[in-house]
C-alpha cells in the first residue's frame, strides 16, 4: 500500500492554462516542464497539455528526448540552457528541437558541425540576471550575425532571455531596465521573441512577446511573496497526502523526537505521520508548521525524520491510525509551507522523491 501520494489534478492544470491565456491573449504559450514538470510528472503534464499549449520548455536534452519518446511529436521543445557538446546538435536537428545559444563556444560548435538539416536557434541574452548570455550589445550582434551566416541555422533566429526580478515588487526600476534592454535588442531581430516568465506574465504586460513561458503558475503556485495563487485565479495542481501511522498520549514536559526539539507545553496526543525528508518533505520545517488532519489545521512537533514526522493532535483528539493527512495543496498552499521553511515552493515540489506515489486524475 502506498502511504505517501502526490495527487495531480489535471483539471486544475487545464484551468490554470486558461487563466494564463486570458492574461496573454496575443502570445503563444511555452509550457515549462523541466525538472519533471516541477515535480508534477513530466509525461503526464505534457500529455494533458498537448492540445492546449504551443510548445514545451525543458532544461536538459534528456528531458526533451523523453518527451519525444513518449509521443510529444508536433510541438516545438525549447532547450532553455542550450546544448553541452557537438553530439547534442545531431539530436537537436533530428528531433526538431529549439535550442538557446548563449555563448561563442556554442556558436562555434554550430558552425563546425555537419548536420542533416538545420536547427532552430534562439540567441539567449543577459538582461540583468548575469547567468547565461551576453549583456554587451556589440557581442550580441556579432553572435547574431554569425548564426545568420551559418547554413546549420534556420532563419530568422529567435531572441530569448529571463527576467530576474519580475517577482520582486521592490525592484520596479530594475525590472523596467531589463524589459527595455530586451526590447531594444529585439528591434534588430526578425525571429520570434520570448521574455516573460510566470511573474512577467502576471505583472509585466510590457514583457509579453510572441511567446511567453509560464512555469510555476501552471502548477497553481504564486511566484510572488505578496500575492497568493488564489488571488491570481490559480488552483493548486499537486496535493501531497499521507496517513497517520500511530498515535501516543504524552504528558506536559515530555520531549519529542530527535534532539528533543519539541517539548509538550500540555498533556496532548502526538500523531506519527508516514512521511519524511526521504519523501521530499523538508526537514527544515519548524515546530508549528501546519498540516491538515481530517480537515483541520494541526501543528508539526519535533524534527522531521527520514520517513516520519510528528504532529500535535491535541489532548482530546479522536484521530486514528489510517486517517488522511494533507501536507500541502488543496486547502493548504505550498507557498505557506515554503515560507515557514525559508525556501520557495519550487524547491518543495521539485524535491518529491521517486518513492512517492503519483496519481494523475
């Protein structure tokens, strides 16, 4: 019997795509499904969206190949990090992948390789993240010219970048600078452009180009600290559940778990829940992190173990072994858990471990 299950709500995913499309009526949608669709299941998510999005985006070529092997044949697949060696280019050509190109070494590889057919290339520039691509206009246009001269590249080439502060309200001016820099460069490109991520889609209409690429908002999670998913019209796609494994009556002053991290301030009932950091639930969750037991909020108590965690059910609890526990999702936003753990919800959903059962319905 599976004790930990991540329930993936297909209809919520579809509804979120409808909300996104309403925000960007003049843009095509690239669904970002890297990192196993942010922990939601690469193939299941891609298949559910097959008739609802225009393309997919992944990080690694292995992810793109998995999509192609499982029947994602028509839509473009964009390699956001580009490629890593000359051998990758043969696969990009054969399987009709779109690749970001972010440095001179990659351009040189494209120039020297022999391909059966040319590839789709989007020049990736740095608008302020300082991660991939150049921020120097002269270098950008030199790389553009070389790509345009190469017989291995389909023309016109595209332009792509990534906003670094679209989700940070305090950086209004820096975000405007990034969008303006991109738009200035884009004037010299005849190919497709893509700038807006989830936060850009929601708050920065100036960043909406021919293509946008929603990631976290597809999964019903807000990219913002000051606005929740519900207010954005989004529904949680993943609900992580487990069950009570055991219950114990303890006395005031009793110490619970490793390091005696929790000390009972009253007589109470401790519930042992069959989930831990070996399943992807964060060990950093502090005492008092909420979970849902039989529809009510109860606090965690003690350090999260590898396979179990403790919850304080209350002195007069009637909860019993086998009762359902919701760790995050429907009724308990993952954003709240992430905030208490001093991290972001992306990390929590991406850390769902292989032994967790995933049910897509």
